[in-house]
C-alpha cells in the first residue's frame, strides 16, 4: 500500500488529532494553546493559522466527527467523507509549494483551519476508499487503549497504535500469561 505524500501527511495529521481526544483513562491532550502549537508543529498546515483560542476550539470541535471515520467500514465512511467535503465547500485544485511536487488542495488558504483540516482529512480518506485499503483504518487492539492509527505495514498485520507502548505491553502480558500457565 503506497499513498502519495499529501495523503499520508493528511492521514498522519488526522490520526494525531483524533488521538488527542480523551479515552479510557487518558486525558484530552488538546486543551491549551501550547498543546495546539505542538500539534501544529508536528502537523504543519499551509495557509492562515491564527493559533488563538477560537481556532483551537474550532479544531477541538471537529475531532469527534473525524473519529467517526474509524468507527465506520468502507461503505459507511463514504457519506461521512462526502458530508465533510460538502460542508467544507471543497473545490479540488492542483498546487505546488514549499518544495512539494504537485498535490491537491481542496480549500482556499484563507479558509478556517478547522475547515481545511476536515477537508484534507476527507480528501485523504477518498484515496483510502478508492484504493480499497479501508481495512487499514484501525483502532488499537490493546484492551486499555482506544487510540487510532493507519496500518502502513507491508502485510497489513499491525494491531497496536504508536501512541504508547501498547504492542510491547500486550506482548509482555501475553508472555506472562503463557509463563503462568506453564508453571501451573
């Protein structure tokens, strides 16, 4: 599975954004302007970015809507993606900037950041749906984690997110359980 640069970048950003939602015992990690700045440093967006409280709140409000993409299957994601594109008044255009080759922007640079994030995420999910790779849109399999991820592994076998040590923790738990059964 190979996605072009802008698709993978948008998928990474939306995954990072969704994973700021509170879950299980994890707190909301997008509540302050400092946390917002850290998100934007890791996931830069072209165009106008105000970095103020109202922009932060607008971005926070779209997170549950984006999270729905991980709760849907491929066919169920289509109306969600179409609604995001429609609500963002998407008008795809080829652009080139900042050393990146031709890629698609579907909103103007002066559209609100939350709108641009929503539309870029929707455009990335269009590629996932069209490539018939929706089975790689996953929620972590760890018992105590509900973080989301996109499985970029070659054979599509990844089961745990990268937000914590879920894979290591679950492997250690399984090992300890096997050892306990062997010694019982």
